[in-house]
């Protein structure tokens, strides 16, 4: 089925990561960024770029006094292991309401730690953290990308010194947050931040810095690549332990300039809310579709999951959209639902989301014959 031109989005990328990179960012790689590509990460030009990215993230997240942006290689997945080595002192509480929360819980089950207190909820719902004696890290995703559930972020009043550690991989730059309610707000840049993968970033509080330094000095074995103390020390010098992807930094720098220049996180959050609301409202009024996340308060503004009834083959719809250049609307592979999952990250134009809705309607109409 060929979709009429007038209902095609201008840009057909709706994936949840890697996600749409704006043409202006890509142009920067060939333009101002070209002189940086292929140059030493130990020299001033790349260190200045890292410094500018750290500054841009500090502005975006309105970092409270004493917080710092640190970074390292390996993406959010590496950060989970780094946290097991260098952030969790004895025991974590992990909220698991999807794939990514589950992966951190698995990393937190390291043999040198006490077994984590794992609190699971069915896909499409969520759990909340609860203070438990002896837990020193409370961890959950701000946005569970596998299901489209967004959680609220507020500090857990647990034991003194317990840290609130939030996976913001798909939230940072698209959902509002008070970072003061967290000790570690970490993410990779290939989602809302519209860059490429490979790096992790974290906004860390003074309490988290103290924890990182204390665990590093405790004599625990910590591989150098996964050492948060090493990342902290290197980040303060605007560098990473080993070679970073320079292109990822250039793309990220452009995105931060774009978001901050347009009004920052408030602007970005309004934009993702507009796009996601268009989809949720459409699904709610559709006779064959429904938002997968039943509680409107839990519905993500950046990852929209829509279930279809048995009269619609969602996989066939996604395949037909793909054949028309509208890509990555397939659901999270392990969720196994008759569903479309659509990113409404800040880079995605709300007008393109409205076009996508028309394209889905047209496709379903055509399939009914
Ligand atoms: C994508 C994603 C990750 C994994 O990020 P990588 O950089 O690929 O390791 C982790 N957590 C969440 C919430 C994500 O959306």
C-alpha cells in the first residue's frame, strides 16, 4: 500500500532509540564539527567540546549548587555495572516495571552486594519506592522505554545518606524534572537528546560524590573502565578514561544548543506533551485502539504505546508504514503485544505526529479493504 504524499510526515523516524537526529545536527558534523572529527580527545578543542556539553546539560537540567555532570563510555548499560561497583554500598531497592528497570536490578544482584529489594509491577503499570532499612540506593527509571510508563521523581526519605538514582535515558531532555529530588540522574544521549549512542552522562549530587569517593577508597575491587571515581576525576578535566565518540559529542552539543535556545526543559516538555497527547487522544477515541498504559497519570509523554484489538494486525501496520518510510513504530520486541510504540521525543515535530496519525488511519482503512 502506498500512502498519499499529503499525509506523509516530513521525517519518518519515530523510533525510541536510536532516535531521530535533526538534519541541522547532522549538518554540524560536516560543518563546524568537521574540524573536530578525527582529532585528539586529549587536546583543547575536544576538551572544550566536552566542557560545553557538560555546561549545556547543567543548564538544561538546571543543576542545583554542588551537582556536577560526569560522563563515561559504554552507555547506560555500562552505568548499571559502574553503579554496582561504585555507587551501591550494600543494597539497592530496584523498581522494575519493564525491561530497563529489570536490567539495573540484575546488575545490582552482584555477588559483593546484598540481594536487591526488587519491586515488580506488570507491564503498563508501575510501583513506588518504599523506605527500607539497610537500603542505600533507591533506583527506578524516569521513563520505562519498553512499556511507555513514566514515573514521578521524588526523593525517598530512607536511611540517612541513602541515594535516589534515576535512569533518565529516555526522559532527559523531554520530561520535566527537579534534579534536586535525585542524587544521580543518568542517561545516554541517543533518545530525547537526539545524538548517537556510546556515552553515559550523570548529574550527581554532593552526597553521590561523597559515596563514589568512599566506595572507591574502601578497597573493593573495581575495574578501571567501570570506576565512577575515575569518571568523576576525568570528567572534571573534561575528558573520559578512554576515547569517546567525538561525533556523539558534536551531535549532542548541537541538540543542547537547540533545546536551551528555545527555552530549555519547559519548552521541550510542552512539545513532547503536545505530540503524545495527540496520539493518546486519537487512541482513546478510536474504536480499535487504546492507550496501553491504563492510568493516564502514568502515560509517558515521550514513548507512546498503543494497543490494538484483534481486528487490526499492528505488526502488518508497522510493516506497511515502514515500506512508506515511516520507521520504528514496532513495539518493544519482548513485550509481545499487538501494539505500536511511537517516540514523541523533542526532536520529532508535533505536526509529523499528526501526519503519522493520518497515515495509521489510512493504513488500517486500506487493510480492512
Ligand atoms: C535505551 C535505554 C537504556 C539503554 O541505553 P544504552 O545506552 O543502550 O545502554 C537504558 N535505560 C532506558 C530507560 C533506556 O531507554
